[in-house]
């Protein structure tokens, strides 16, 4: 939710990501696949492609961190804020941080990493919060989300930002 500048976007269609510190709540391979699935939610709804890189100069750095972790937005321990992401841009742009004081799961208990990651990657692509509770970009976590994670509004918003006309 730190993409204060309205409508910043990546000016390319292939966006790289890398995963830094992991959580101990899940096997690394599970984190890898949930992160990849969360990116593919947006890839399917836009013209974007996400490529995993193993270097630290990827566009989107994904990390599990706690409390003070090197940016202006320290986490708050268990509960409260679950994660945050920066809007598109160089350096910290796109970077996505998960509060590792949460219990991250692949299922219905704790907080579902796939659902939270999909929300955060919306920010990493330039989307802001929605006031519509059906939107993935609604500011509070909802465990039982519909199968199709994105609302019509979410699809419209990502396409407005990355419409083929603008992707030129
Ligand atoms: C959308 C989500 C994936 C990411 C958002 C943050 C965000 O928008 N990141 O991009 C988030 O963490 N929202 C809080 C908002 C929130 C709810 N409460 C809070 C109590 C204190 C602080 C924040 C909250 C009430 C108690 C429930 C706490 C546990 C769930 N927390 C939330 O839903
Ligand atoms: Ca927290
Ligand atoms: Zn958010
Ligand atoms: Zn952070």
C-alpha cells in the first residue's frame, strides 16, 4: 500500500523476482510454488510475464522478515499487519515483505500465503487498495476467498494499468 504515486507501473512486460529469506512455517519448495502461483494470477489477467531470478537485482525481491527490517515500515509481531509491498520502481520498488511473526500456511488455518502474496503482488504491479470487499485489493485479510481470486474490478484495474496500448 506504499504506491502513493497513482498509477506507477513497470515499463516492461517481463518482470523478474527473487526470493530472499524464507519462513520456517513451510518447506521452501511450497513457498516457491505459492509465490509462483500468486504471480500467475496476475499474469493470466494481464500481458505480464514473471521470471524467477536467483540474483539480488531482480525487480521484485520477496522476503520474510520481522519488526525492523531496513525500510521505514517495521512489522508489528503476530497479527496486525501481515505483509506490505512497494509500488513499481528501481531499488526497493516492487519489493514484497511478509511478516514472519505470522503463521503462514498453504491451507485454511493461519494466514494463507498464496492469498496474501496475490494481494501484495497487486501493489508491486502498481495497484492501490479497493473499497470493495470482493476485491483482492481490499485492505483486510479474508481467508475464505472465492476460487477466482480476482474480482472484475481487479482485472479491470490491472488491464487499465498495463493495457496493450500502453505496453508499447
Ligand atoms: C490484506 C492483507 C493480506 C494485507 C494487509 C496489509 C496490506 O494492505 N498490505 O499490502 C493487512 O495486513 N491487513 C490487516 C488489517 C488489520 C486488521 N486488523 C488489524 C489490527 C491491527 C493492525 C492491522 C489490522 C484487525 C485484526 C486482524 C489482524 C490480522 C489480519 N490483518 C489484516 O487484515
Ligand atoms: Ca504482524
Ligand atoms: Zn495492501
Ligand atoms: Zn518492509
